[in-house]
C-alpha cells in the first residue's frame, strides 16, 4: 500500500504521520487489495479537515471528516473508510457467489447427451 500524505496550512509531524498510518492499517487489514491511499490534511482556523481517497482495483473510495481536533478527524475518517471498505468487500463477495451459483444452475439444467 502506497501512502501519500499532504498537508495544507499544516506541517505533518512524525506523530501525526504515525497516527494516520496506524489508523489506516485497519483498512488494509480488512481488505488486502488496496493499491494506494492519498490523504490530505488541512487546517482553517478551528476547523481540521481530512480527506482520503483509497484506490482499489476497479474503484476509488473517498471519505472526508471535519472536526475541531485533528486526531478526532483522523479517527472519524478511519471509521468512515472502514465502513466503506467492508461494504465494498461484501459486495465483491456477493457478486462472486452469485456468478458461481448461476454457472452451477446453468450446467444442472442442461440435459446430458446420454439422456437422449
């Protein structure tokens, strides 16, 4: 997983970088096929905003969190991304399962040549 951190009106300290890595590791634990993650941290007066785009095969998942504290914003973003990744993972699993059952039912319906 490639991680790109960008700060707008903010210097990214090693503590913030490590906190983001730890929180986004949970996303990577749930779904192994993450290609890269772009995170933008920005500060406007008392408004701390964090945007993240997770690029997986076939889809880009985006989340945004705005909080009065940067660490609270990172926590909220990690929760949002976690929910979206799990939803995407379930959707992939459902599609795979449906395709397999359709293939099995199609082969079961066709009569065998020995029956004729």
